[in-house]
C-alpha cells in the first residue's frame, strides 16, 4: 500500500515549483489532489499530466476568504472528503530596506503568506476533523528562523507562519489534526531567481554563488526534495510530529 492511498489533499501554489513537485509526489504516493493557484495555464497543464482520476484544479486567490471556502468545498465535492492541506502558496515580495517598504507591498505579502494560512486552517480543518483527523502543512522558510537584510516583510511573514503552526498544533491536537511547517533554504526555482535578480540585476549569478557558499552541502536544494518532506508530513510516517518545522536547507542555518 502506498503511503497516501485513499487520501485527499489540497495543494495551494500548485503551479509553482514546490507545489507542482508536491502534487506529483502526493499522486505517486496514492493521493488525489486539488490543485489551487492563480496560474490557470500552469494548473491545467499539471492536472492533465497527473490525470483526471487523481487531480482537479481551480484558479483562486488564497488570500480571499470566499475563494478559499469555495475551493475547499469543491475538493470535498470532487473527491469526497479532505485529509491533507498543504498551504504552500507564497511570495517573496520586493527586496528593499525596511525604511523603504510601502504599505501596499507589506499588506499584499502578509495577505498571501500569512492570511492564506489562517484561511486554510479556518475552512479546511473542520472537514478534516469530519474525516477523523488529518495533516495541515504550511510552507515557511529559513527566513522564519533568521533575519535577512532587504527581505524584512518576507522574513516577518515566515516567522508568523511558524507561530501559527505552533498555536494551531496546540488547538487542534485534541481533534486529531497535526500541524507542521517546512522551512526550505535556497531552492533552485523561480523564487530564488527573483531574489537573485532583485539583489543584483547585473550580476545575479554572483548572488547565487554567495547563497551557495552559505549552504553546508554546497548547493541549492530541489523542488523535489521539499516535496519529499511534504509527503512525509502528509503521511502516517509523521504521526507523532506536530507543532514543528522540518528545516530543509542543506545546513544553511548551521553555518
């Protein structure tokens, strides 16, 4: 039997690198997945790849409460229940000193990175409780453990995610819901390309080299490596894990 046989999962940010890798891994482990993102073309292509028996998709803004309620309800209608919620959607925002951050940019990154987690908990957890329990996973970051000049709003949101995870684990443990986070380090995907290019538009490769030197393993991680951690947290292999984060950073915060 596969680890996620008969399980139903929602993955937000599913058209992005980590989200798509997680969708592929969850389906390979036996789950049926509802894919959520604002990128309709990306969702359609991924769902076609995974097949209609194992997946479906809906375009939605995860920071909008009515949209969240709708895609959670759609997942239950489509697949009959909900066992796993991977709150993975997120954005890096603009690189700038805190003294230059605009209120509009601040509000947007908190809406996407923090409000979406709260909305997922609010609307998905009651349906997971109805199934007898489940696993709620949120994507944080090593930026939730340390500071990073120029990324103040992003750092603040990822610290907030870890606080929500700890609180939700205490609130929901008695109802059979495990709540955990994943804290990736530098991952070889679009978000890191954005950070590198914002930091040094004329020499992004030097920024990547600088980040790489801070990783004990000497390389960026892959989307698939983060997906593997998500699959562990989604499965019963992590049955005694709650209120914590798996740091997948190649030793970044150890250096």
